[in-house]
C-alpha cells in the first residue's frame, strides 16, 4: 500500500534556537523502515522544505497519510496539514502520531483526522496500515484514539512497550532529497541517531518520563554501531539521557572504536550527574569525534531552584560536570529555565552564575507547562485560549510576577549575555572564522534571526500579537532561589 508520512512545518520559529536546529524526521524514518518490512511503499515528505502537503498527496496518491506531531506548539499546524490533506484526497485515512500526540491527544480529535497513535509508532502504525488495507476492524489495533460515529474512542492498551531491538534501522534514504538541509549549530548536514529511549528521572517540567512511565529502553549495540557508522560525519544523538547505563555506554564506545568510527562532530544530551559521577565514560567516548559537544540540562543556578523542578541534583554537580567535560576537551552547552514567577534578584543570581562558570554557550527557555506533565494538568483551566504556537518556551502564558514589560527586559538581557549576541563578546567576524566560505550565507541568516531574542521590544510585540488569556497564576514554585 502507498503510504505518505508528513513532517509538518511548525510555523513558529521567530524565537528560540529553532534556526540552529533542523534535524531529520527520525521517527518517520523508523516507521518507513517498518512499513517496508511489511511490504508497503512509504514516502516521507518534510514540509519544512517545498512543496506542500497537497502536492505530495497528488504526487503519491496514498491510501494512508501519517502526520507527525512532535511538539505541543505544532498542534494547530498539524490540524491545518490534515485539513489540506483531506481537501486534496477526501477518502484518504489520516493518522497523527509523535510525542505531543501521544502525551495529549485531545487537541487533535477533529473531523479531518481519523486516528491518533498513543505510543511508539514502529509497531502500531504498520498494524494500522495493514488493518486499513484489509478492511479489518481498527479497534483491534492497540493504543489508538479512533474517530467513530459516536465520537472518539480508545482501543485496548498494548501488552508491552516496543522493544527497540524490534525496530529496524531508519530508512534514511526516504529523506535523501532534503539531506543537505539538516543542520545543527555550525554543522551541516547532520544525522540523527538514537541509542536509547525514555528517562527514569522525574523533572517536573518534562513530559518524556511521564509518557514512558520512567522506563528506559536501549537499542542492541550492533544496530547502534551500524547506524553510527552510516549516518554521516556529524551526529546528533537523540537520546534524552545519554550515558545513563554506564557499562553499556563503555561497551558501545569500545564497539564504535573497534569499527573504526571517528566523526567530525558529535552532540549528546545528558544530566550533570551522569558526568560528575562517571568521568570514565567521557574519557572512553572522547576519541570518537574531532569536536564533541554535550548539552546539559542545567535548569537552575541554585539548589533551591533545582529542587523546585525535581531535578534531584545539587548545583555542585553542575559545576563539577562542566569542569570535567572541559578538562577532557568537550564543548559544554546547556539550558536554564526562566520562571515567570521570578523577581529581579533571581535574574541577577543566574547572570552571576553564568559569568562565574563561563556558561555563555547556554540557552534560556521560559518555564512552560507542557502537555503531558502534571504541571500542565494543574494549570490547564487557566491556560484556555492560548494558541498552541505559544508553547515554544519563549512566550509567557500568564502575567509574570514582574509584569510583562519588565520580565521581557530582563529575559532579553539574559540572552544578551550569551555568545549568540553578535554585539557582545563574540562578534560576527568571530563566527565567520569558524566556517567555510560556502557556509557564510547560512550562518548569517541564522544569526540574524536569533538577534531578536536580545530585544525586549520584539518579545513584547509578539506577546501583544499572540497572547489571548493573560491570567495571573501563583500555584507553582519558581526555579529561582530567593523564595
């Protein structure tokens, strides 16, 4: 059966680091490989590039269309894409899946969508396609929300989570037409590799562990080595928690070295305590790339701030992790959460911490109640009316403690302390010296787009344009350390 898999254009990348990160739709590549194994003919279309959804529907004439919904900010765009597909082919079966769809499916329960996948799609989606092709009852396919004559209904739960060993290697050839458009930071093209899925920790702002029940699944080392070896010279590891299983991580590093894998660049994401308590892992992995960056969930500059988001580590772990990583020639990136409930002293405390520890490569996102978290469930009645595009962690969804104007003045000042501020310590010319001449137009375009994060006026205009329900909220403790 002909199946079309669509990665929508999220639409809202006016703020944040979206311009620096455009990665391949790995989940659709996994599903594409699983569909091929069942005898189907998948096409993957990344709508962040041209043409649009209706053109792809006319070109491929699919029986089933799958649309990914990875982030909450994409709900509206996913519905628009589904409507466009429906208009181009009224009889097509439309399915939506992905992290945000599984965490919080209700915004997608609309007439233009037929089914929503509530778990990993590598087994569920092919089973659904098989059922559609055979005319079999869809109620037999587990972990779905189905649109029926009597409204939306859930199918039975799955007997267990998908084993990653049952997931074939991603069908990367399905996006070969877009390969050179996938980039991270200064590196292009970049391949996305997954070695494990889930997280056993309990950070209150994160929906990953709440969706997966704090489970942690790992891919077979042989499959990971093959994927690493063939995914290109620059690799972004998609795992939410790299180096979680120490012995397996050492075994994987040894297997990659034995295979002769050596990359131009690798980026991984992990917690500070994974580094501060297991230095030997970093020593084992460092030879695998010329440049090796780590993205750390730093989150807060005080122990009280970390405690309030259930990080379960002290700030001393952050400081030690940065020291160890730098001593082994890793690049250190990371992110801090900025709470709308902060006072001015909380901002200044963060600035002092960043300056003291040289963390100018860190980014800053606004603490946002993401669908799928208890935080969101607590605040949901007060968030009614907010457009989903505001859930990009660069909008405030209620009136900040300091008021909107002062909050964004301080938030923009925080961003001006980062290396992305081309009027700061790292100038345009310093960025240009790091790249090849052919990359200059790309980097200039990306840096130009990020400069609006340094301007309070840009945030205020955006807030005035999009914020529909500024409701005061005082029910969640902040990440600062003053209260």
